[in-house]
C-alpha cells in the first residue's frame, strides 16, 4: 500500500510540474479498470492514473500507473507436493503507450496504439498454507513464490469524449501479454532443505479502462 501511495503522489507531482511546460497539450486523471479474460483467475476492478502528452493532432504519448488484485493457480501446480490452491497476486503496472488517432467529430477522439508495461507483481502464499491445514497435512517449513519484475507488451483501442473545454472522459480496451519468470522455494518441513524451482508462467489478460482527464 505504501508503494501504491508513493506512486500516486509521484505522478501527482509530475502532473503539476509538467503542466507548466506542456500547456495546451497535456492532460491527466484517474481511472477505474475491469480486468478479465486470458489468465485472470478472479475478475476484479482496479485503479490507476494516467498522464498524456499530445505532440500533434494525430500522435500522442501516454503513461499509466495501474493496480489490481488477482490469484494464480499455475504457481501451485509447479510443485506436486502442494495442495490444490492458489497464490494471491497484487499487480502493479507502469506503462508507456504510443497512440495515433483522429476526430470523428468535434467532441470525440478515436485512437489506437501499443507499448510496454513494467510489472511489479507481489505474491502472498497464505492460501496455500490454509489449504494444507484444511486437508489435515503438516505445515510447510517454507513455501515462497517470487515473480520477477518484468516487461510486458500491450495494445489499446479507445475513445475520448470532451465534456467541457478542460474536462473529458474516456473508455479504452487494453490487451496485455506477459510471461514473467517465477522462482519457488519449498521445504516440506522445518528441518528439510529448501528446494528451488525456476520456470515461467503466462499472465495475459484484457482490461477495460474508464476514466476522466483534465486538459491543460
């Protein structure tokens, strides 16, 4: 949570600073997201913030910070000793998107684009321990699942609608492709040596974003 608040504060400071340099071509604002499909195990709402810089009527660059929670079954299947359970995920993404677009009408702007997102995915293995206790098995000496920080690719299609001269709302569909490296540490009991595995998992998913921007 501290990392999330720090990122939001940082983006807010950047908003205030860059607005002075990008007057007329800059906008930022919050959004909510609905994450679904692909390798999403638990469809949830997420939160985020975006900043954008317009270079021409056609070309623009957008930065986003997003957060959502999920769970993953594939991590527990990497080790046959584990019960049928899941690992909780907290997914932080910092993305950069190049966009091209046009105006179908005076108050609307349709765009498409693509880019890269840097992901920091935190894991929580408590559900695995609870499942082990529920089936009457002994507690593990150690179980950790570590997903490496990594880059993913994404593609977007969106529509912006002007509400006033300064305010606009937008809706966007985003498809993300990600296959991070995973390391698990496991010991069946407290006296057993730790066993380590390394692998990759797929984490592709879709996202609808709905938000509002203030244009400087």
